[in-house]
């Protein structure tokens, strides 16, 4: 793979929330990008560090963010980026709380599972084990900064070596999910509108499923947040004719799992997307369905102008399709945090 086509970074945060990074790039678009790249790792790791502070009793892990990339104009072959993926490994224990996060912008549709397994089974455990051994042997003489720089170099080379492999089909047991929220995002030259639809704030179901997600606030900000980070990253590498659209965010905590699935449609200068906040549940659970069901439902709204309100009721009749929770301002997000994230 030509390095010019590749955007690759590996970021590590330790127990003290110090962040270290290793980024491979051929060229940056401007001097401004050279300054911005110094805080790139902090920007991508931000929600993980934020969630640890907001909900310390439940260590939610952000596992994966996948984005579709859309070409706005005809671009040269050397500038093609087809996929952008973020993968994270978090290790939490009484003494260790670390995150290892990688971003991969690639001209191929990568075998994400292959890379993820190397991240969680080899690279991250090696860093933890190496740190423990070196601290024990070298004690006060242990240079952690040099150690982590070498480990991140080793890790990023291992990830790069895995890129370009054909994506395999992995067998997974079919999982059913229950929808607890739906987002609507409309972007145009003149305005950006983001809304959340969920249970009524005083509905007992809202309280019942609150512990099944990190928080409504965090779920509300993640799609826009990571889409913006990918836009910034593409701009640094002079990929201004490509825009991202989030299609999957995967989070987990012990036996709980949350999926955010999104589908989009571009019509002239407007991009409209609908996203679903799904929690794992038993296959016999009422109103639970697999991923395909949910994707088809929101795809029909986008492609065939099927009525949005009716579709919401078909997905989950307990979600109110007529009450919007606006996501476009700090005040509106604070309202979500103060009302939806509190038991009523």
C-alpha cells in the first residue's frame, strides 16, 4: 500500500490519562495541519476519557467506529481513501485503566476483525506486560516515554502489515437488539440539524434502559463528534473532496452491548441520515429484531419517502416520534443530560 494513500495512527492513554501517539503520514496539507496533528490523539480519545469521568462505576468501552467515505468530485487514484475505521482496546482493572486506539484511513475496505484481534490480543497486552516487567526490573531507571514510543512503533508497523488484506466473512451468532432511540441528522450548505427521538422523559421504560447505555448524552454526541474528527483528519491530509458518514459505533460493558447503526442519503446538496441506538437483548424479547430489520426500516424512509413517524412506531411503539430532543447546541445537550440521564 502506498503510504500517500494511507492515514494511520496509534494512540495510547495510561492510568494517569496521559496520551502518547504514533502517526504515519507522507505529507500534511499545511503548516496549520502540522499543529493540529499534535492534538489529534486527544481529540479521538476524548469521549473515552470523558465517559470514565462521567460514569466511573460503569467502565463502558468504545470498541469500534466505522465510516463510509463519499467522494464529492472526481479524485486522483493517489488520493483515494475508501474506508475510515477507529478501533479501540480498553483494559480496566483496579490498578490499570488504559486505552489503545487506532485510526485507519485506507484505499481498501479493510478486514477490521483481523486488525482488531491483533490490537486487543497482542499489541495492548504486550504494552501492559512490558511496562510491568520493566518497572520491576529497572525501577527508577525505567524510561516510560522511550518504552511507549518503541511499543507504539512496533504496534503501528504490525497494523500496517495487516492492511490491504481481503475482508473475510466471520461467522457470528445472530443477535437481536431492542431500539431505545433514533437520531435524525440533516446537513446542507445552509444548516445542520440533529435530533434525538426516544421514550418520553417520564416513561418508566426510559429509566429501565438507562443502565443499558453509557448515557443519552454520550450516545447523542458520538455520531457528530467522530464524524467531525474524521473530517478534520481528512482535511489535514488534503482529502477535501471526501466526506465521511458514520455507519457503525460499537460499545460494550461486561455483558451489555450497544450498537449505533446509521444509513444516509445524499440528494443534491443535502445529506440526510437516520441512526438507531440498539441494545442487545434476548431473541424472544418483544419488539426486538436483528440488524438487518432496522437497516431496512430506515433505508425505506430514506429511499422511498416512507413516513418517518409510522416507521418509528413500527420499530418501537414506545418511542415518541413527535417529540424531538435537539442535539445542535450545548444548552440542548445539557438538557438531555439533566433530564433523560436522570431517573424520574
